[in-house]
């Protein structure tokens, strides 16, 4: 069994101070000049909750408080979130991207549904969700809708399973899930053809979240169309990323546009290995077909050296994940996004896979 030990969480502590998780590093050393992002701290909260669920250690509760407090400070009066914060704790914008909003809702949803998180934290999370929800229907970008769906489905699961005093309306959440899922379905129908099974005219970043979120919605609402489209998109993404016997994500230096002959090869980023692995794990949870676990394992092995460079992206000293594979070299920095991607993949995959 892939064993995740407490020492594997060390990079999270290296990159986190009393404000939150620092955005970038110089090699393995946190770079204060890069400041913080709400994006990173939202995803770090998910990882901290998972670590507390697994190890029940007080040190992870401290991280949970740190990251939750960061989100409280980041949320503006409208209920959306500021994203970029300088090292002096001043945000440099009043409102972040829609993607940032979606990642925050995903993070808050995961924290709310955790069975081990104290109610005093959950009610603070609930307050943020209540402020955020009125903004859901005004989202315009496909990625942000997908991230929101991850969170909304988690919130909906919690509201269905509990008789708690949460003030969130499960009917509102269900309506939002339907609205956003239908929107992605319409996108898919608009852009897809016999040779192109996707939600947009290009595959860019975070591609795995699209099939992943629709798999969740199909399960929550018992909707066969969501499932069918999720699997069509999953298979199309798989065709692009598994042309060899290893996982090769879409390169971020050009992506993969509809009329391109092949996907851009570089740079390869840890975020893609993580998101694609989580997509496959969701498919396995729903359909119980071990072929999805096999693919999730290959996505994780990208970190370990089963990749186009045939080099490990793991720092043997810190256990941190490096920032990616470039055309002629490795990016040896260990930023927040890369560290979170590796730990999140390991934590979830360790529940399923024998290595």
C-alpha cells in the first residue's frame, strides 16, 4: 500500500508562516517576495483537513485555523475573494479571479463536510459559504463553474446527511448544481464534434476538473446525461495525455487548441497530474472499474519519474514536489501549488492503491 507518513507533510510546514502558505520558493526555501495567494491557501486548507482526518494531530488543526483565517480575511463584502497578498499582509486587489472564487468554494465545501472538524470552525466556514453563494449564478468562466461544482456537491452531500443547524438551503445548493452542470453540458454540446470531445475550443489548465465535477453532479442528482458527458470528456482527455505508457499533461506553453496537430509538449506542471488523478479516482468511486485506478496511479507516478524526462520531481530531503518539467531542464523550485498537488494526490491515492 502507498503509505503516506507524517514526514510527507513537512513541505506544507516549510511553506507556511503565521499568515498562510507562501506562494513561491527558491529551490526549497520559501520566497517572501512572492507573497501569498488565496488560491494556494484555499487548496492548502483541503490538504490540512485531510491530514487532520488521517493523523488526528493537533499540529494540523493549527494549519486549519491559519488557512481558514486567511480565507476570512480574503473574502470581500460582495462575498467573492481577493487573491494576491503581499508579504506585508495587504491585498493588492479588491477582487480575485472567478477561478479563485471557485477554488475557495471547493475548499469551504470540503471543510464543511468533514466529520472531524469542530463545529466552531464549521460555522465560520458556513458564514463564508452563505456570503459566497449569491455570486454563483453570475459566473461566466467554465473553469470557475467546474471548481464551484466540486464545492457545491460537497456542501449538498453534507446538507443531505446531517440534521445540523446549518442555515444553508439545500434547495438553493441543488439548484446551483443543476444550473452550473447544465451550463457545462451546453458548452460540451456546443464545442464537441466527432473528433473533439471537450467543453471549449482548447485544452488548457486543470482539465481533469471538468469530467470530475460532472461525475460528482451525476451522482448527486442521479443524472445520466452528466455521467455520459463526463465519461466522453474523460476518454478524450485520456487520448491526449496517454499517448505513451506514462502520463504527459498538456504543456502550458501553448496548450492544445482545436486545430492543432498535437498538444503542446511543455511545460508540464504538477497541478495537471493531481487533477487528472483525482478525476480518475472519482470515476473509480462511482463506477468501481479498476482501469481508472490504474490511470490514477500512472498520474501519481509522473511525480516519481515515470514521465517524459524520466526524472523524479520529489526532493528526497524535504519530500516536496518540484514545479515541473521544462523543455530542456527541470524546474527545481518547490512552490505552494506543486507541494499541494503532490500531497493531495498521495493522500487520496493511498486509500485505494497497492504499490
